[in-house]
C-alpha cells in the first residue's frame, strides 16, 4: 500500500500507526533518505492493501476509521485527497486493509505464469522483497531470485530443477507467503520469531529453475520451433510429457554441474537429449545451470536446499566433503519433518553435489512427498505440513 506523507511525519510514526516493524518500513522504502519524511513523499507500507469504498451517508473520518479498526491518522494518510475531517455522502475512500490471508494458491497446475503472477503480488504487498532476474531459460523466460532479510548469514533454496517436479515451486511459494505474513503481522511461525530471522538471515529463493520444462509438463509443447518438433521427437511422438524432467533441450539440469560430471556422462544411458537423465555434452552448457552457478559463485551461501520429489527423504553428504556441522542440521531436519536422512548416494553432477564439492559447506537435496512424479496436487497440504519445520530449521540451524 502506498500513502502520502504529511509535514513532520516519520517512518517511526508509521511503524506505530500501522503496527509494522520499523526495519521493514526502511527496507520497503529504499528511495527515502531518512526517518524524517518530506511532505508529499510517497511511502510504501508493507503488509497492507487498499480497497475502494463509497460512503453512503455523511460522517466524520474519525468515526469511519474507528468503525474499520484503522488508526485515524493512518486513515487520513491513505486519503490525501481529503482536506477536511468531514466528508459528504457518496464520496469514495481508500480503505487500508492488513494482509492476513495468503495470496499464493498452490493447489493448481503451477506453471511459470502462475508463479510469476504470484511473485509479483508478493513484491507488491511486501516491497522489502528484493527481486531480480539472474538469467533466462532457453525460451527466454526470466529466472527469478527473491531475497528476504538483511542478515549476514545467507541461506538459499530452489525448486523445479526437474520439470515434472513443479509442485516444489508451489510449496516454496507457499512457504515464502506464510513467512511474510508472520513477519508483517508480528506472529511466530512454529514457535519462531520471524522478525529475528529477518534481521539475522538473508533468505535467497529461486522458485523455478526450469520454467520451460515446467510449462512443457503442465501445458504441453511450446509453439516455438524448432523446440516444439524436437521435444515431440525426443518424447517418441507422444504429447504426454508427464515423465519429462529435463529442460526444453532434453538436458537434465541436475546432471549438469562440474562435480565428477564425466562419471555421469559415461554411465548414464541417454547419450543424446532425452526426457530425463542426459547430462549434456559438457557441464554447464544450459542457460539455467549457468545462471544458478553464477548466482552461487557470487553469493556467500552458508547452506543450500534444492527441493525435488519424491521419497520423503533428503541427501546431505558428498564424497566426504560435507562439513561436520551438517550432522546437527540433519538430526534436526529429521526430527521436525519425519524425513529419512541419507548421507551418500551413488550420484554426481547435481547442484547439491557441486555446492558441497566446491564450497565445502552444507548442501541438501530434499525429496518432498511420496508417489510417482508428477505428484498429485492433492498431496500439497500434507507435503507443506511435513516440510514447514524443515524450511525453518534450515534458517535457525548453524
């Protein structure tokens, strides 16, 4: 929500009036130079929206504000066009409304358009989110990263490396939404003070690494050639892409990273583009994996979590290079989620493998849910309930 400042207004005043933490107001308004505001300046109030309402009978603004449980001064700032305390009938007012319900709806085929629209909504309602484009997919769709928080400790999470695991994007977006609601409403989440997380931790999320692949699974082949003809050919003429894990070029993005990539190249059965498992003709050839590698190399992530499906388990070791502190985090992950901890698997060239291999820091591949990919959307609530504690543990565990 945007309001217009009056003479002698300050962000501290707005923090009290709207019951929004001061640091969120500061971060939602990077264009403001100080706590003291200039008359007429536009100020973003995170965690609020406005709706229009016609007043049918003459009344005083203070009475209207009280009836709506809105502080009188805050109500006036949302209606800068009103110069008198009394208004006449049928005048239209801007009514501030605190966001208390999620805007993310994960219970649907969650393609790129659905994710992007809801990401834009989150950034509108919570303008302290830092959103940027870290690259583009093969078909030119933006790969988004959002950052929440201002702490030195950086934790990264991502979803939909694999196309038919798109439910991971919906789960991540639901988590972000609930995190933001708790943050702006001064609530605890599973017993944790989210504002303290915000001040200590910077959370980085790439909700959809493989948007072209997700769209292929959810919506069918693209109109663009030669990609339409190619994916149908690779899929043996079938228009059923439910088993497709790769990107639009038939390259498995989670087999693209330079952590013993040559081993995977030799032993993987596909030797050419395929719906799954083909690691490419060289590591880091795809724009999606290049973007993720650049993001990781330029950041200082203390740990990363890559969300996949399925199995209700998580993988946490690689070639003995995982740090000793991983064990405590692993124990906590299992405790709060019930997921099985698996230290080593016979696999290389994944994003997590590469992160541990190059950074010697904590990396986790989390396999959400159980069943056959793509998991049915009916599992979404159970998956989210099981994994919420794990999301939070990734933040509070060192």
